[in-house]
C-alpha cells in the first residue's frame, strides 16, 4: 500500500522507520564496576596529579627566590606582598623615615641608594634585582650581578598613586603573588576612602605639605607627589599649585607660605634639630595666620618617594593629626 501513497506520505513513513531503527538499536551494556577499573581510574588520577604537580613545581622553581632591591618604593612594595628580599639599600634610614612595613632582620644592607655597594650586592647572590628608573645610571653594573626588572612610580607631572597600584600588580604577577597583590591594592583603596570620611568636614581649606630644610627654607610637595595625590584623594586641595621637579620643589623660602594665608600647614618629619626652636622664636613664623590660628600639624616620618605602603601611612597619620584638632576647619 505504501507504494501507492502520495510522495509526501512516503517520506513520512521513511522518517518514522528511521526513528524506530534508531531507538530499537540494542544498547551496549555499561562496563560493570570492578576493582580493576577502580585501580585504572586511580592510576590515571595519580598520573594526572603528578604531571600537574610537576608543572607547578617547575613554574615555582623558575620564579626568583633570592631578590635584591635598590629602590625604596619597590622595597616597601615587596615587603607588603610578604616577599623578603635578601638585600636592600639604606636600611637604617628606611626604618627611620619609611618606618613601615617592618624590615625583617635577615635583610642585608648593601649601602646607600645613591651609591649601592656592588660587592655586597654580589655577595648576597640574588637571582633578581628590582630597580627603578632612578637607577638607570647603574643599570649595567646591576645586570652584571643578576637579571634586573625596573618599574617607575614617579614621572614629572604624573600623580603616582595609580602607577603604584599597577606596579604592585606587576610585581605580584612576576613573583607568583597575584592574589596578594590584588588584595593589597584593594585594601589600600579602602583605607584611603575610609580616611577621607574622617576628615570630610575639614576639606574646605587648602593644605601645604612641606619638609623643613632649616628654619628659613622648606621643600614642598605638589600634585605629582604621593603625598599630593593622596591629599587629593582625601578631598583636600593642594595649596602649592606651582611647578615641581619630581614631586617636590626646594628650597622654597619660608615667606612663600604667606601666599595662601587660609591654608593648613602640614610639616612631615623629620625636622632638623634646630628648626623647631628657631621657628618658635621667629617673628616671621609667628606672623603666619596658620600659626596664630592653630592650623599647623607635624606628622611623623613617611617615605616621601614610596608606593602604596607610604600612601596608606600618610593617609592614616594625616587624618589622625587633623582629627585631634578642635573645630571642623581648625
């Protein structure tokens, strides 16, 4: 009968038969579980795990294990990522000026930042040296000791906070600490945001950020300094709007502070021993409105050319100092 059906019905019957054939095909029995199969699976799993472990071990072994650092911003970034260098520069001064992070006692001191001791650096046997663009003049010497990676936080006219974030991530990637780097970047941003909330009622006045050179001169930090960048992130205006050279301008005569009489004056330690006593008796200093109205604060030392650890410390000590003063604007 099927051969007398119209053509479209023949196609329909053919399709139905094909579907029957498909579903009536005898299925292959599944392989029963056995100790042999289990052993085979276990062997494959162990082999895969061994291969994976071998790959991870080779990757970890290829990463630098003994790291030396000549730049303070890179040094504090490594410490923030829980990477302890075998050697770094000017550790006594770092502990006094940068203060944090803490420097483990096993880190060797290889001399001044301006003139590293290459022999001491070689004896520390690094397999990587972390540097910055400020050390391009000794790049060849460093490369004779170990491979060198160089990063730049500070560029003329460029706020340094975002580059410090990028360098933190780059070092984390290079050293196998990507998650620690991301966590530190996020924690730094959160700490500065929370600090800004604490001083929100004090941001109507601009701020001078200075180091005293002596009782008559100071160094002032501009918008392209870490202090200036964090100041802006806290919601303040920088009272110094003139040009700087690599984050700061110096020496500036003391009377320049009179150009913005309504400003806060924030002195960042260390302060020369004779400066405080001299300023206390200086008619010029005592004539400034900020001095007369109690709008001068002195902060503990902070690394002026640091990275995210310095940024966090500066935000913390500044907000603590301003929070202790009476009145919303001093």
